């Protein structure tokens, strides 16, 4: 699901005005965070996303059902 959200974000025409990879990543994070919280399946919710200065994306999920000891 996150790949689909990122793919739509990077095809956005506004992305052309951004200059650095960090600006592009922050733009992507803002667009994804505008759509969350979002259920990804019956037991997983995407709560928010952050980026780092190392150009990494960090996804923050919540397991809303299931046994936490079986993960």
C-alpha cells in the first residue's frame, strides 16, 4: 500500500518545483500523512510516516488485531 501512495506522490506535477532529495522526500511524507491513519488490512493500520536526513522513510504501524506474541 505504501508503494502505491509513494508512486502517486512522485507522479504529482508539483514535485518538479522541489530541488533536493530531502525536499522531495518531505513532500512525499506530507502527502502520505494527509491520508492516514489508513487500514492496510484487517489487522494493520498505517499511522504516520517520517523521513530522516539519510533519505530513509520510516513507517509507523499499529497492529489492531491478532496476538502480539505471534508476530
